[in-house]
């Protein structure tokens, strides 16, 4: 039976032609997909409404690309949760690779902005928090990250005061501007890039304001940026 050492050294024992075959075909493996980075507790009043401490540095977690909701598809409430909440957020699209990005240069690393919804299984998140466990079961499930139509940041008058909101069944339930953020776009990009290399196509959900609440089948969610509807989601 092959031991651990044999596994790692097997390439040295193979015929040269087979070694060449393996090496030649390494590049045929699919490259990693884009990643979704999410900032938690980035608005004071949202942290307070969930009775969380206000952070002194950014809190972030990850979602896989399978969290994206395909365009024109409804969001189906997963069977494992009875308490799915909406969390509307500004979303940045990274336009070039960067690591250890200084705050003063952070604006060069994103070129588009939109709104997105971070669907959260609040019941599961609470259990995870009580046990000191990661949030991913409550945050990273399939289709938990609908994203709206992106617009160029050059179309926005003031990148430090972007108005956005979420309507639930025609009534506004969340509204804010990013000037209310605890951590700015630049701070978020700089901080996250200390730990994770940002690559073109990555998305950053920048945090949700107060007003989160439970969604149920039949609900209709519409997200707006500067008064323009960029995201429309039916809940099933």
C-alpha cells in the first residue's frame, strides 16, 4: 500500500514520459472562480439592532460563486431555515489584482458599483455565534447573494455619498448612504487585501444598514442605487 511519503514522491519514480504527461496537463485544470467577500457590522445602527458589538476593524467572511443568484431567477427559501433575512448592500467589483493595497490607492482597484442582497439564515447564524463557529452555513448557501446590474463608478457624482435602498412589497425597509459606514470602501479594500489577494472580477459586499427583516414566499424585493432600480428578486 502506498504511504504518504510515496504519494508525494511518486513523480520521481514514474517513467519520464509519464511525468511529462502529468506536468503538461496540469494547466488543463479549471482556474479558481471569482470570490465574494462580505463585510459584517459596517453600520452602527445595524450592529445595534442585532445586539452586536461595534467593531474596531472590518469583520469579513466569504461566499462561494455558487451563492450568486442567476439573472431572472426567483430566490427559493432553503429548507434548512425558518428565518431568512434580507440585507441590502453596496457591492464593489474589483478591476485588477492587488495585495497589501494602501488606502490612498484603493479606489484604483474597483471600477463598478451595484446593490446586492446578502440573504442570511438568522436562526442558523445565531446558533453559530453562540457556539463560536463560522457564519458560512448561515451566509454562504446557494443563491444567497443576488447582485444587481453594475454601473461604472464614473457615473456617480459622489463616491463617498451613494444613496441606496431596499423595497419590500413596495415599501422601503432599508435605506442609507455609504457615508454612514464605519469603514470606507478604501479601508475595506486595504484591510481585506492584507489577508487575501484581490483579483479582477471579485465582488465585495460592503455591509448592510439597519432595517433587516424576515422574508417569506411571495415577497417582492427591489433594490435601488441613486433612485435607479438595479435588482429585482421574487421570493418563493
